[in-house]
């Protein structure tokens, strides 16, 4: 059983509450737009960190993290990219990656819109954790926490960090 903390769109701001909410997590997955490399440094010093770079991320982040990442977590295939869209409105690149990799879990960020929805067409759970930073038009900063147990994705929790 693996507990995952999912975060996106920090835009150089890392709320101290993230550490409390992710304290029981085994890993943290950041879905792009870290902003300042300090965000990645602090998260990776706290827990094992996976991530992808976002459209605002500069060279230091782009050298450390890929544009897209596909990997296994226990028996669940996970696909991450920053700009992905959502079911059924994926962008063309994401739709092609989903068809190619056939993940059970697809993670994207960018929109600052929290979404947890199942895609019947691709038999895939889509999660966008919203935005945890203070930059953007969202009004509430959010995180998501999940548990992966074998091939089950369960205990999905949305965490509100407060207003922007």
C-alpha cells in the first residue's frame, strides 16, 4: 500500500501546511509549474518526489523533471503531464499518450481547476489536484491524497489549504 500526495501549480509558493497534510505519504507527485526550484528541493528533502515540468518552469526544473512521465506504482500504470486536459477534452498530445500507454491513472495540472473524474472511454481515473500556489485565478488552494493498493486506487481525499 502506497499513499501519495499530489500537488500542482505551486508557482514558487509552498504552504507549510503541505508538510502536515503529506506527513503520512510515502511519495509526493508534483504535476508541474513548480516555479522556484526551492519548491522541488524542499519537497524532495521531505519525501521521495516525482514530477513533470510545467509551462512556467525554467531550465533548473526542466533538467530535473521530464515533460511527461509514465511509470508503475504498485500494479497501477500512471501517466503524468502538466497540460493534459480532462475527459473527454484531452489535448491532442495527452490523448495520444493515453492511447499509447493505457494508464489506469492520468494526472495533469495547469488549469488550476480541481477535478477527480473517471474516463469510461479509456478506463482511466483522471486527477487534476488544482493549484496549491497563490498565483492564478483559483480562489481555493488544493491538494489531493490517494492510496494505491495493488491495482486499486482508493481513499481519494481533497485537501483545501485556504484562499489564494
